[in-house]
């Protein structure tokens, strides 16, 4: 990849982040009357639904803290981060210490899920705020939420199973990949290397339980002993999810100068690119079957924003760390397809949901699942990668 190409990519990611994505959400997403943020927005930023998702509150609050900590100490970013923290402290935590998933505009509870992903994103948010401000209460809350996430995902009996575990015990890759990234953020923001142990455990579990070299696949769900379950859920692969885990692992390899981790993440990327890339229309398919059978979920061939964001990061990072031109080619493919179809040239930000051919399925810019996280994280991460590569050219 030439220096000119890298400079062009750097400018695209940097300017997209600072001049498009973040300004869109700063203008339309901050609820100055009721507190917190409003994420359920149409393409022009108008409000579609006033309910508030706690996932997105944690994620955007973390993003604002990351911008303040990693880009520039702008007061508007810290003020908005504080705004998010205040809402999380006041409205997100239930009496049992768990966090809600969905609340009203005013912050009244509506829904709490079985899973503890709200807590994961809350821990990220409080850790970033703690780094930005030195606030010890925020650090304490970040550690509490992190420990709660670990407890619920490593001890039996906390999360009600989706299916009867006596009949069909199952385990998913999601908590392990999230723990890698959570551990990385907690370590960075709190300056505490003790998080290395949970990162190591999670990587090892993925390697021994979810990677299937004989199938060249990263499984999303496996049996109790890591076996492939020959049912819809057991056979279903989520290429974008696995590729996201791949770049977390490659990033850990970069930070530790550990070639074995880089190799592991790159191999995961290789397998899931081959399974997920749509050779007919371009872009990344949402779900595929490990044996090539039909997939049960009807949105399996749609194109979502987030898995393209994660694949843009993974391919660029793999190229930086290996120098293999294959990854530069893949990065160009996914970057060009995504930037040709997802951005809204009229109102800014990205559409989230496309049909298989790349046409827009929904004009939503945000909902309980989509908000200012995957896209701005991709833009920030890839801006940093290109800067490193240019510095080392």
C-alpha cells in the first residue's frame, strides 16, 4: 500500500469521525431536557422513538471519553461524556446492581435482559471517564461492573439458559470476545496490567473451544465440550462477529509483541472472510451455515453496518502487522463496498441496514442496537493504524 493511499485513508477516517459522525450525534443525540442521549433517530436526526437504550449510553459515553483521552482534550467531549455518566448513574442501575437494557425518555425502567452486556458497556464508559477525570468513584464503578460481568459469565446459575441445559448444554463466543476488549480498555484506562489474566483466559477459551481448524471456521455456539451441534443454532456462523474477535486478538498481539496472537487472529480473519464475503453482490453476509446449509434467520443475507466496520479494522490491522498484500486487497474491497453503500451523503452518518444488493432497507440512523459506537470506533482505530503505518513507512 503506497503512502499516498495511506494518507487518503487516514484523511477519510479522521475527517469522517471529526466532521461527520461525531457532529451528527452531538447535534441530534444529546437530550438536554431529560438527560442522557436519544439514539432512535431517522436519517435527518429527527426522533423516531424517545425510549433510551443503555447499551448505547455506555457505548457513546465510552466513545466520548476515548476521543478526549486519545485525540484531543476538548471540553465539549468531556462535558458530553459527563452528561452520559450522570444518566447512567441516575437511571441505568437497578436495586440489585444490575443495569437495565431499555428505559423511558425520563429514565424509568422498561426492560432488563438476561445477559449482562449493558454492564460491559457501562464498565467501558466509567473506565474512560475515570481516565479523563481521575474520578475514583468512576473507577470503582468500572471495576464493579467488570467484576459483575465476569461473575455472571463464569459462574453457573446467574444467567438463565436460552435452552434446557440438561437436554442440550451450549456455550457462546460472545462473552469471551467481549472480555478481551473490556480487559484491554480497563487496562488502558485504569493503568492496571492485572486485566491481562482475564484477557489470556478468554483468548485461550476461544482458541481451544471455538476455533475449528478442520472446518476452517470460528464457531458462534458450541456444545459443552466445544463440539459442533448439528442444529440451526449450532451450525450458524456470524462472520462479522468472529472477525471482530480476530482484530481484538491481533491487537493484543501488537500490544504485547506476540506473533502467535497475531497469527491466531489473522487465521480467524482468513477463515471468516472466505465464508462471509458475498461474491455475487459484495459486502459481508450476516449469517452463514458452517456446512453450507440454509440458515434459519431471515436477515441472513442482509448487509449491516457494524460487521463491515469491524472487517475494515481487521483487514487494515492484519496488513499493518503482517505486511501481506492479501489483507491490503481485502481492506480495499470491504472499504470501497462499505463507503459506496452505507454513508448518507445528504444528512451524514451511515445507514445501518441494507438489502443484499446494497440498497437501503431502513433509513434509521439509530435505535436500541445502532448508535455512535461501531462506526466512530472504526474511524478512530483506522485513523490510528494509518498514522502508525505512515510513521513507520
